[in-house]
């Protein structure tokens, strides 16, 4: 149903850094956006036509809002749990959506995904669900909450002495009072961003995922395109995983680790990546992944994407600030003027207090750059990021 002004009405779940690119694309297209976030200072609210200050996990509240606003579509870019909510709300309201509700349930549960992958023979780490320490767990291993993202509740456990604390952390973060324990897979990590139309998977950017060391295990510091090796093998296991979950339409974001015995699917999300992956795709391949996601959320007919590399390399480097209260921020304009830089994003304003890097939400922004090669793009992005200076009170001590 279109609004009186003729603008289609889109409900967007989330107004944080992970949603900025999609909200910019929606404004560019002229959609009327109703944006949900519990943080009244969320940066994405500046791009909203109407804002709703509530949790993007408040399913009843979101459903009431969807009915009152007579929406044409609903989308949850860059965040996991609301993906299932969006699918259920769309079904209840009788509006198009790329995911069936049952698929949405699979998409937001690491445990249910792993069960489906086992049944379909998709390569993945050895895993089990536990609620307390049990004999025979592998070491080293990774312990995580089965229904969280962004490294919340995640720990690397090297020996039995560390297990109890790691399980407590994961279970506390979990919605189901349980934890996933899986083998620690060695090898480089790749991210596969893809889009499906009527059951056909179209792989787009395959990037090397540069990650932090523990205690920030798994936090991405950079995405570098194109992947240096194993892109084709990663795409094939992603194709198997997407089919196993029954995802026929919309974007997918999948992390794959290249183990000595071959690629393994670590996590799959039925959404746009939360680290500005869609913008990197457009810079690298001339494919507007945000626009595709919008069209899919509104039930519009789409043509298959046609990647056309415009550069030899593209990169996203995330900004890691020093701990403490942010007093001053310098160098943004210099970074923006740097050669090859496409976008500079800073998520926080003075007054915000940074902790030590532990999870993805502790990052302070991102720089995206392009170059004639992946190495040149990476070096340009790092050089521009180094120009941005976060002055905190702890740094003055």
C-alpha cells in the first residue's frame, strides 16, 4: 500500500552504524522510512522520515507500528535477531518479504543452522549445545551464545580451566540459557556477500576478513577485496548453506574459514552485512546491494545483478579508538581527502565513553578506499584511518 504522497513506506529495524548505508539508499530512492531504535541518539535517525524509539527486538511493538503506519515493506539490515521479526511481521501484515517466517527462525539461530548444515552435509566446525560443563569437550574451542551477534558472549577457551567462565558468559548473553561449543578452526577467514533471486544465488564480493586477537576474537578490523585465495571454494560451501536453510530471496552474509581440510561455514546471516559490506560491493563491482535489498523487501521484480569490477581492489578498515571518554575528534577531513578514499564514517561524538576493544560495537567508525590492487586499497584505507585521531580523557593521563 502506497502512502497518500505516492511514496512507498518502509519500516527499518535499527538506526545504528550497520543501517546507515541502507537508510541512505532509501532516502536516495525517495522511500518514506519509519525507523526503529531504542537509542534516541542513533545516527540513522537523521535519515528517517519518522522515528520510533523502541527496541528493534520488541516484536509486539513493531507489529503494532507496522499496522498503524500501513507499511509496504519491512527490513532488518546489519543485525541478526530482528531478521526473524521482520519476516513474521511481514507475514502477519500480508506484505511481501524475501524470507518465509520459518526460514527467518533458522537464520537467527546458530544452533538450528548447525542442525540443518549437518543434515545437508554442509562443511562446518564440530559443535554441540551445552548448558553446563560436560566431559569430552574439545580444546581449544570457541564458546558462543547461539542467538547473538557481534561477538557478544563469545570466548576462545584454551583449556578446561577457562571453560566455566566462558560458558557463564555465553549463557548470560543467550536468550535460551545455552551455549554453542565448537572446535576452533585454524585458517584464513573470508566473507561472502551474495544475493538470491528465486532460488538462484549470485555471489558478489568475497573478501579477506582481517580480525583482532583475543580478547577481541572474531572482531573484524578490515575487509579486503578481492580475497587473496580460495574465493571459489568459499562460494561453493555458501551455496550449499543457503540452500540448506531454504533461503530463496534476498541478501546473505556468510563467514567462511579455510581449514586445512577445506572451507567450513562459520556463520550465515540472511541480511546485509553490518560492516558497510553493501557499500564496498558498490565501490568494487558497481552492484548496488542496498538497492537490491530494498527492492526485495518491497516485493519488487528484480533482474540478476551484473558485477562489473571498476577497480582492482577495495577495502574497509575499521577505526579502533583508545579507551576513555571522547573529548575531541580530529583528522576526518584529511582522511576524506586522501587518495582513493570513498567513504569515512565515524559512529561516536564527544562525550561517548569507549571501552577496550572486545566486540564489534566497540569500533568507532570505518574508512573505505579503492585502488588498482587489493594491496593498494588496503594501504590507502589504513593510511587514511591513521589520520583520524580520537582524543580521550584516558589518553591524557
